C-alpha cells in the first residue's frame, strides 16, 4: 500500500512553493538557500517495520546532496540527488527505512549546495518495493484495422514523457500478433491507446484476460474500448462495450461536446477538482459499466445520441480483475489533449498519468469500509448523522431517475429522491469480511400512483429475502420513505442482491450494509435525556450513576444510589415515564431487571457499561 505526501503540504523552512517548471503534480517546493533549508514530512505508520521512501524531484544543475534524518536522527549526511538534466525532468531517489509504529518525521536539510525541486514523497509498506527499485515496463498497443485517430502519435509521446518522469520502460507496437502470453509477460501494463479493431480474436482476448488476472494492468483510452470490435469477452474485461449500433451513429456525441464532468473520490483522482468543464467526443456504451466510476456526466446536458446512465453517465472507471487492475477513459479523442497546455489539456494529462499509476498499483485502492452505504441512482451524500453515502456503484444494468418532491417519514430526503430501476436489477457489493450482515433497503416510490403499480422480490446470496415488495402500498402512498431490513450471511466476499419485478420495475433508492456485530444501538424513545453521569441534574431533575441507576430528583452525579436500586434492572418506556413523573421514587414504582425498548422486547444492558443516551416522551 502506497501513501503519497505532497511536498507543498509538508512542513518546510526556507524553501518556497513554486510553479515555474512543468511536469510536477500541481506546484512543487523549491530550496532557496545553500544551508539550513529543510522540508519535513510526517507519516503515521500503522505498524513498526520496513518501509520504502521515494522522493520525486527535478534538478537542472549538478548533483545536490541533502542531509536525510529520520525522527531527529541523521541517517545519511549526504543523500545524493543527481541531476535530471532539466528542471522539467523528474526522477526518483528511493531507499528503505525502519519506521516506528505511529508518527515518524522525515527531513531533508540543505547542507552546502541548496537542494532540488521536490514534487512529493511516496511511502510504500514493506510489501511494495520502493519506486525505482524495479522499473515498470509498459506496452502501448495502438494497432488499428478500422478508423485510426490522429491523436495516437501525440498519445505515444505523452506516455513516453510519463515514462521518463516515473522511471517506466515504455515500448509501443501496432502489431496484433504481439498480444501473446509470452510477449505480454514482459510487461507490467498494457495501454490500449485508441486501438480500434474490426474483428474479434478470442485467442488474443484470452491472452489479455489471463494476463490481467495474473496481475497485469490494462489501461484503455478512448477508442481502445473497440480493440476487438464488438467482442463480448473484451467488453467484460474492460468493463463495458461501446455502442456501435446503427453504423456507429450511437457510438459518441459530436466532437467538441462541452460538458461539466463530475469527479468521484478515488486515489486515481488525487488533486483533481470536484468538477470541471471539458470538451471532447463522449462515448456511449451498450450497458452500464461494471466498475467504480471516476468521471461521470449528466446525459441531459449534451446533444447527441445519449447512451445508458442518464444523470450518471460514466466517462472513466476502474475495476479489478483477478489480481490485476483495469482502467478505462472514454476521453482522449483530440491531439491537443495529449500535447496542449490549456487547463483542460493539463487535467486530462494528469487524469491519464495518475490512472496509469493506479493500474500499476502505485496508488493503493481505498480499503472496503466495514459499513457500506450507497446512494442508488445518485451522488455522494452525507446524512444528518454525519454518515457518508457513496455515489451509486456495484450495480448491473438499470436506469436512474430522480425527483425534487419532498419525501415524508425521513429527514434525509436526498437518499430517497433518486433511484436505480429495472425489472431484473442486480448489485454485487464487496464487503470487508465474510460473516453476518444487516442489510437495509431505502425506498420511496415517486412514480407509482396506486397499490400494485410496482411489485418486486429480492434475493440475497441466492436466497429470497423479500417477497412482493409494494413500496406504494407498504409506505402508505407516494413520496413516503420505507425501509426494508433483513439479515444475510456472506461467505465469498461479495454480497449479491438480485431484484426481480412482477409488476413494472424493481427499484432501489439507497442501500446500507452493516456487520451484524455493530447493529445493537441503545434504546431510543422520543425526547433526549442523557443517562450518563453529568455534573448537574438532567432536564427532568434526575442524574445517574454510570452504568447503574437513577438518583431521585435533585441528586447530583456520582452520589450514593438509593438502597432500593439493584442493578441490573429493567426500564421499559412506560416505567421510565412513571419514574420521571414521580418526585420520590419508591421500590413499588421501580422495576428490577434489564433495559428494553418496550415492555415486550428486552435489550440487555450490562451493569458495568455506561448507560446510553436515550429519549423519553
């Protein structure tokens, strides 16, 4: 796993942030003085052990060694940073160190000859060789048997520049016969750069598929999605097929279509803005890609034959295949994108370079969270409790729709105002670990006008868990929130959900997946009162000894509990109301066993655990 620490985000004294040379990821840090200038990074190591350090730097003059110290102790008084021949050529210096668990400081100090310009420090754990120790080898494949893009040569030149900056060995070919198992084994990544073919070749597709599954990286750029024409197998590997119906008239929008691209949170998008204006030829697809989206666009914002996706039309995505990684970008038609210096061109170049780095496993994929929350058919959203719901992902097929109508029975309307719908909708959601999960579907029907308009079943892990779901009828009408919860066991790392409609289409507004071990919240009623010990009485005049019981009106926290209270005890909603209204509780009005949310559903609350926050009427 790699961590990238930008130089300009580090602590430094003497050096200045600068941008007067090209090739850095944004700005860089420039040493000013021959002595005492320093840059200091802090890294919080998850555990003690060996780590790789790789500084990306540029130096247009003679060598400039720096004093390298770790946690205040000098490791190398003269760590050499050799000339890169130009201030716009970037290279790496790499070494291995032993970190303590927790915070570690890494400092480079000028000791007589100033220093280089620094872009960033990349830190690799002991499972990842430091950058530069094993240069990656990349094959650019640009073979065509159909239309050939004028931008291919510019694309080859740009990727070769990336190779010089990152220490990659770059080779290019347009020979389809190079796609053999033996030849592919030489390379860490294959880039299908606008490589449009007109026919399928199952042998070559199989070679590429096995290459990726065994750890290789596949990067598709624009027309590279059609390397093997309309091959279903290659489409499955890359994540989708281009829409080539009607003599390719559905394939893409007119060239120079202007759109606003939305950028999702992912390591490959590091440093990119949350959205940006872009003009290019936008590809369409026969189905929604089975992948994690990097870029999306709203199809209603441009003219042309729209594809699938609606307001969430993908333009770039990533996915895993076996042990390898796959990246595809539908952008990259025009020459200027590869060689220009306009803001749009530079954004595309950064997008391409960082996505290649991700595919090479130089940028780690984010870990799967223990709790998964997905806003189906919509974008990322933070709910009123501070929980982050990701943009829609992990689905197979479907269409999206949304409404601006207010949703009853919720304070998080946006979670219910979008949906993904289809008769046979499916989700395959990775989970952090095998085990038991509580799954909640969030639903609100803003289409149906009567009971029976929409009915569907849901199967999880091959077992039917919900039967004849009629959101309109069960919620009590239109635009009313309805949550459906069930428990399921996952044994293969993927939670598979299969919807099947018997009337109209199945739908989903949001999806929450929580490990069963985390699903026992404290009881809640209706008005907040803190049962934990506090310095003053509660609003009702009561306070509580932590984990024990309630003192009479006027008592302060930590005071002696009444002799008649013996934990563990039972406190039903009705009993608490009775006690709250009694100025002087008596043994007769005080029940005597465990917590419960109602008189019939007890919830154990051990006496040595602090009482939870709860509410009363």
